[in-house]
């Protein structure tokens, strides 16, 4: 599988960049995501399944981890146990069932790290790699088992979470285990499990660019869950998640200080939408003009120089690549002007400039993919047009004309085209 990134970076150092998995106890999220719930397709026996909206092409939005450069990570969605929903064909697994995650396929810029809290950190970077997610928990936590009392004079809890800071009695409520480790203090069911590790786990999804981190990147990971303790359940079907750094985080309005800040955030969103429309419309126009000239030259005896000008891969020229660079520069400046409003409290709020760059990269990638789907075979025609031949140790013709060479492959324009138009190949069947 080929990761979809602007410079098709090869993630050769993935195994050296493992980072500890961050476990976040979240079942529902503001962006509508929920944990992937592991259950069975029948009561007692059958096959495992993961209850999650995979049919909606879920995208795991990754964010810049900051170190090392070009590494993007996410810890949502995680895994958890499914509850009985017979009408949906989902059944709860018996307590003690051990569940493992197995990688079926993944793009070369992706890896997962999984820390179940018991076994050594697992790095999943190759097909066939697997690791124990956890066991189906038998614990249950009653979050209101002990009604708390807050001393408003000292703002500390005197009953419940004794000694904790508080402003009202509810903040002092103490959860206790009513199943599993009965009587133990808790804040969620997994803390009451007598089994370890617990199924509730959040692998860290990692997307790596060995290039500039301001570039759009995405890729797919295909996986299945298996019952590694042979409790009678067959493995699940294969599921796919797409990792992407091009999807912007949600622009929060509820936490805005006032109406002025809300309006500023809305203005920022509107500016991004407007500039994306302008960039993609212009890029689609330039791409199709290039392809029309290419088809005319290759199939109808049209002018070759028109292909040279319209399809130029030189960013300093006025061809499709130069025009795109110019439009992106102007779009980013306009977005930054609107989204960097001082009323938002920080530069480029609610998005960072890097996130905006990546989002625009996603927009142009989709445009190239769409054009490639219309002009199937155009990638091969571009390579033929811009490639030269090796003659007397120097390239003759093409964009590498005059370069030293040992064979015709050294004079090929394939890498130049993939670098300039990285997403054109995505929809080129048979290329």
C-alpha cells in the first residue's frame, strides 16, 4: 500500500520512533467518535466483531506530536467492551475473554504502539504484527456510592474524596467498586477489574513524514481482532481506518469567552472555506488544461510546447505547479489574516498555521485524484513527455536534459512528476 503524502516519504525509521501509548479513558468524544467496541456476533459462541461506524469511512485525525519532526499521533478511537444489542447483532463477550489486535496491512508511513499496562510496549509496523489489547473486564464502578460533603469554609472534601479541593458537594462524591474488586475506590469500571490488562485501551496511531511536517499526509491501516485465549470465538472481519493530518480539529464555540470571540472563529472558518474553494477551483482548471494539452499532443498530433507550458513541473514557471504554489501562498496569507484575529487570544486560533497548510494540502490532493480519475493513463503520458534518453552518458531531452546518466532510467521524469503532483497516481488504474 502506498501512503498518500506530498513527497511519498518512506518511513524507514518507524521502529526507532516508538512512543509510549497514552491511555485516555473516553467513551464518547466531542467530534462524534466513540471507542471501537469489541463483542461477538452471537451469544456465547461465534465470531468477534468491532462495533464502530466503519461504513462511514472513519478518519483518525492525527495532530503534530512535536517530537520528532514530522510525527503525527492520535489516541482516539480506543477499544472497549461491547454491551448486548441483540437487535444490532452485537453481543457482550464473557468476562475474561482475551482480545488481541492483529495488523493485516498498513501504509509504510504508519505504525501503532500499544501499551496494555502489563506487557512490554508493542510496536505494530508490519503485516502480521499483533499484541494483546486486554481482557473483558468483570468490574463495575458506582460513581455515586459515597455522597460527598464539601466544607465551603476550607473548600476541601470532608466526606467522600477526603482532602480533595472542592466548591460543591458533588465534587466530593466517591466511586466504589460494586463488582470485581468490591469496595475499592474507583472512577471507572476498568479500575474495578480483577483481571489485567483491561480491554479499555487506546493504541497510539502514528503517522510519520520524513519530510517537512507542514505537508498533508494520510494512509490506511487494516486490522482484525482475535481471541488469543481460544475461548471459542473466531477472528473478526478486516476493518480499515484512515489516518490523516489534513482534517482540521473542531472549532469550539461553547468555550468562547464572548460573542465577539465566537464571531471571530466563525470568520476564520469562512475564510478557510473561501480560500479552499478558490485554490481547488483554480487547480482543477489548470490540471485539466494540462491534461487536455497532453491528450491533444499524444493522441491528436497537437503542439508539444503547449504541454511544456501548461504542465510545467517548475515551481517558478506559470504551469500547473507554479500556479498552485502561487495560489497556496496567497491563500495561506489571507487565512492567516482572518484566523489570526487578536480577539481569539492566540495567533492562528482556533487552528495552527501547520494545520491550515496540511488542510490545503488535502484539498489539492483530492483535486489531483479527481483529475486523475477523469484522465486515466495521464500519468504515463506525462512521464513519456518529460522523460529523456541517456546518450553518451548525458540525458538527451526531457526535464533532466544534460544531466549525467548511465541508462535511460536516470533520465526518467517519474520521480519528478510524483513529487510535483503526488496524488495524481491515486486514481490511475493500472499505473
